[in-house]
């Protein structure tokens, strides 16, 4: 995934490594020593077990935590793992367990309609803006499979995020040269809803399905919730609400909709007057585009990530992305949200649910808590940023029956971790005097209402004293109520803590929290489950770094996907862990330069969908996957369809 290298949190809030340092005790030292042994890895990894969001959503009227609290799951992981030696033979192609097989589905450029050409990786003749609107996008990331009639294992809609594609990968040039170039890039980003069907044992796109849909940076969208009518979302230009971008991980709801999450949106906004081929050292927005404190907190700069969608060196491309244009001063505030898409209604506008806050959303780990309320756990994926959760106002069933969205009415919280392995969920609300009375350096009020608070969620969370973390990414909810968070890494951490976090922390770790009152309480307990560098010892086949994607299946297996530099010559990978035995096996290893991300599955769990993102970083000399190796064909992001050769459940 593409992310900011420079932290934007300058709040001075007490960082998590300080909490951990204060938490040192003889008991924890002994516990930590136990974690280092393979025999104790089970209890260290997951404690009492794991679950799936599907299971949680299927019992909205009951307390899943209470019903499974005493159960101890010990799932079988019977497949032969990919060994390190096997995986490093050739990084140009993927490697999978000998008990499994894989197929390739919907690579970037796959047409969704008849008559639309496929972009198959031709380095000379690239896709166009018009064609890309009707093709699968690039940057495959979070996704979910919505089975036909809720039960089919052979047909359904796969909703998939297209997080990002670098300009050289998409266009074959370093920078866009025209608005047409920018439109091609914009249409390659966003979301694809693709109806797929298994025919003669192979999954394929249902061409011309009315459910096939692309949602891009230019698709009309709606806003709902407390910030929907905020002046901070209005531009002097009066342009309509459009688009979603940098769609990272995802979530889904028990009422059957898809949640796509906007992460590093800031990178697509830049000052058109800046020369992107020679950007300034000063990160300010540049002349004519003043840098506000809120912009800085969200990482908006003069150059962005070098996409130059706003323009370059005095030439304007897309005015919406040009931070020097006063007519679009609030355009960037329209991004950084959770967006709801109905896969069964392709004519409905995607809806940005403002009650869930604006930050760099990694994904939504959803479950159903006490009283049937929908609960969504969310990470803000940047170094030193925070963990959040949203709790709907009432039972999701009752709200839907009354024509209300459970995502529009509820409470948003941010986490504060205490020294004694407890924590607090602090409500982010304008009614809190600390937020209501907050002023800037000039003595002006920071917030006028709850809408303002939600537009600048990060600023409000800073005021509350939330705990800075190490890039909170995916979160999955376990059957006993535990939540497992991937803290991918933090190479900029400076303070060492010998007991817990590393300084720097290049390899990441997995954190476990458990909320009070079946997910809807305001207190929690926490502990670490595994530091990735503890798997790096010589001869340790469990080796992984930079945990990112997480999924706990209904049997208690924890699927771990990685994004970053792996040890021992490995590429990024998908692993499966047994929390009771401490076993962890390597299921799949990607190709050079890619990231393994995204998890979707059929109801019977005999088909698993994962993604390879930015294979070879777009360089055909590194890999040509999914095309045969030829050193010429541009590699393409794609979905990997994994099945057991004996037809069993994936992961077993």
C-alpha cells in the first residue's frame, strides 16, 4: 500500500511505547519470555480464539461474545506449507502450498462489458480513460464477495477496492501530460463491483451484468450523517460531490452493503504551480494555497505524492485537485471517509457516512454487539495515529426497518491505552467541553458543531489525548470478543522499549483488545500477541514482517497478509495461524515487489480470494505476472483464487 513516510501527528500525545514502558513488570517479563518459545506461541498469538465478521453479523439479536466466550477453538491446519527454500527459487512467479491450487481472476484491464478491449499489459499501447471506465481498475486491495441469494458458492458480486497505481505503471510515463492522462489515472482508481460466476470449475466475469459497476474519482456520490451539510464540504465553485480515491481495506454490513475506505487521499491534491519534476523542499502548499493546521494534520502538501492530478509547473489539469484554486478549497475535505455501496443496486449513489469520522481509513472490522448494535473498528493508517470504533445508536435491524442508516446515527470513539493493560474509548463529540472550547493559536474556535468535529476527526482525537500507534491497519473480531489489530510498522519510532515495541519498529506486531459490554462499552483490556521480529530466528519457518491484512475465520484460524520487506529472501505472503497450537504455515507467496492483501470467500469457505497488488511495482523486468515471463509484458494487479485440491475448506 502507498502511505505517507512522514508522520503528521504533532499533538504531543503520550505515545504507546511510553505506555508499554510504564507497563513493565516481572509478570509481563515472564510472559514475554514465554512468548519467545514456540510452545507458548498459541497463547501469545490469540488468547481465547478468533471469529469471522460473517458469523458476528449472522446473530444480530444475540450476544456473540457471551455465547462463545467459554469456547476454546483449535482449528486444524493440515496443509503442507510453502517452505522458505521453495518460495525463494523464482520471485517472478507466485508460490502456493502443494495441497492447493490457484487461478487468476480480474487482472487490471479486464473488461466488464462486451466490446471493450482488454488491457493485457502491452507496454506501448496503454489503456485509455474511456476504456478504463469499463475495465477493472488497478491497485487491488480490500474486497468482499456477496453471494447470489446470500448462499451461492458459485455466483455473486465481488466488490473490490482499487487503492492506487503509480503513473509510470498506468501511463508508462513519469507524470501526466494532459487532462486525458489524469482521467485515465482517476478511472483506474476507486472500486469495481463485478459479477462473477464459476463455470466448468473456473471463475469468470459475467460480462454485461447490470451489477457490474465502476466507482471512480468522478462518480457522483452523496454525503450523509452529521457532517453532510457542513460548510467545510462546500466549495465556492459549487461543484457537486464526486468520487472516491485511495480505497484501501474494506468492511461489509449485516444488511448487505459494502464499505470502502478512503486512506491516503491527501496524495492526490497538489499545487498546480509547483514543478513536480523538481518539487520544493518546503512541504507548504505553495503560493496562493495557504497551509492550514488541519491540512497539515492530514498531510496535504504542495507536491502530494507526485501524481500531479491538479496540474504541473503552471499547467492546470483537474481543478478539483489543484490546491492553489480558491474555488475548490474544501475539495480535499470531501475525502477520507467510509463509503457505503449497495452491490445489488448499481444505480444508487455511493454514500459517504460522516458519522464514522474523517481520517486515513484502513478498513472497518465489523461485528454486532449488545442490543444488536452495529460496531465498526477502524485503524488510521499512519505512523503515530489512532485506533477508532463506531457504535450504532440502536439495533441495526430496528434502524433499517425505520428507514434509518445504522451508520448515520451513533457514537464515534478513539482509543487511549493505559499502563495497566486497560484502555478507554473516548467519545469524539462536540458536547465534550475539551473539544467544544478548543481554540487555535489565534484564539479562534476550532469547531462550531459536530459536523466540524467529524471533518477534522484527527484534530479532535489529538485534543482528547488518544494514544499514538504504529500504523493501525486491518482489524478482525474474534469469537470470544477479542479484536486483533495489525500494527504494520513504524520505522520513525525513536524511543527504545526493550520489553515491547522496538525503536525503530520496522517489522510490526499484532495487538489484541477486548471491549467491555460486548463491544459497546467504553473500556477495554489490551495485550500484544506477537512481534513479527520474533519469527526471524534462523530455522524459524514462521517468518513474516509487516502484518497488514487480517482475517479470523469461523473455525479460529488467523489469516495474516503482509505488506513490506520480508526476511530471508521472501516476498510478501499469506500465512495461516492456529491459535491453540502455535502453528503458523505459509499458504501463498507473491511475486517481486508486490503486496498480498484483500480477503474474500464463498459461504462454504472452499474458495478464498486474495490479491496481489502492484506486482513488480509495474516493472516488467521484475515480473510479468499474471502473464508468462517474457521480460516485456507489464505486470498487472489481480485477484488470486485459491482452492484446496481435495475440495476442502481453505486454511485446513
